[in-house]
């Protein structure tokens, strides 16, 4: 029998709001119903946006909601060791240093034959028309120029051969179009995604996929906003030989006007609702659980 192991993985960049309550309760309820375990993971690699105060609030708010998780909690900032993943991908020639400015990226996009432009995950960069020469790269590095590590979709396609077009994953939730079952992964639709920076040896995509494998997560339960990220995560799993969890993308909770809750909107936080006298049961009712 497979062990059911899932996780709730918030980033401490603000206080949790109703959208997080729905996401967390979905994760913890599903694990309980399956007789499995739900872990809590703190995704705090972006040190400029994450705050200790928000991390503490995550523990307090989730406990108040009735969530319970095994200790110790994995804090990604304590394990920036995923750099070795970047090293492995570099050794295989699957990532490259991109020194381009936003303007140069926009010019490359405009010149691309299919003009991919904007996607659900932000700007889709199709890669440079011609790779940078080793001499130019060495010169820029010697001058200390900043760069981003980008995954080369072209190199991945060559490396995996026909497996590249056969990548898929199991979706038990909504996916993008409400379809469940096997979903064909299309990582090429995201372009050459950034996987690290000169001064930061990892990114959300790398750290999250690495930790899901390391923590033996059997089921990833998260919002539909990350459905497209899953296509890239599936490719990383294939490149690194990591196991592939089942994915369940749940709908996002919206406010009365139909807008999704976001940290930046000063959406009603769980702590504000708690001090206004709402109970965890009231919140469950509000989010339809
Ligand atoms: N840390 C991510 C976020 O807060 C979620 C990652 C995930 O569930 O895969 O949006």
C-alpha cells in the first residue's frame, strides 16, 4: 500500500488569509481522510521578502485552525544545499548563464518565430537566438556581471530524446480545464525558466521539487495557480531521476467580487478574523469546507 504523504508549503511573505485557510484545510483534511500525513514546509528562500514574524504567524494561525504536523518543520532557508542540483544540471549542460537585461529579453522574444511573450507564469523566454560564446561569458564573469541560470528547453529536449514528449502526471483535482486523469506535461510552453541566480543557488521551482522528492511526498495538493509550474516540475523530476507525486490542484477561493485573495490586497487575514471573534468553524463554513 502506498503511504499517503502530502504537505502545505506556504512562504512567509505576509499573514495567512482566507485563501490559505482553504488551501491548508484541504491539505490537512485530505491527509486525515486518507490515513496519511501532512507536513508543513516553510518556503523561505527569498530572504528579501520573507520575515520571521510571518513565519511565527503561520504556526500560530495553522494551530488555531486545528492543523497538526510532525516536527521538525523543514525551513528551506536552512538547506540551501539544492545548489548541488544546479551544479548537476550545469554539468549536464542543461542550464546556461543568462546575462541579459529585461530589454534584451524583450528583443529576443520579439524576434522569436512563435512570439511566445506572456504566459501564465510571467514572461516566456524562448532562449537566445545564438548562445553566448565561452570567451564572452568568461569576460562577463571576470567583471562580476550579474546573471540568472536558465533551463535550456532545447538542451533538455536533446538530453531526454523522445521521453521529452511523453512526460505526464496524474491530476486528481481541477488541473487547468477541470480535467482529471493523466495530463501531458508541456514544459516547453514555459520557455527557458530561471532556476537560480548568481547570488541565489536555487529558486522556488528547484527547491520545491527537490524537497517534494526528498520528503517523499506522494501527493501534492495546491492551488490551480501552480498548475503550469507542475509542467516544469515534472521535467525537473525526469532530469534528476526523482519520483513523481500525484497532483491535485484545487480551485482558488475568491472574495464577494470574484477576485482571488492575495497578500498584497490586504485581504482579511486569519488573525484579523480571529480577533474579530470568528471561530475556526466559522472560517470553514466561509470557505465551504
Ligand atoms: N510556496 C508556494 C506558495 O506559497 C507554494 C508551493 C507549493 O505548494 O508547491 O505559493
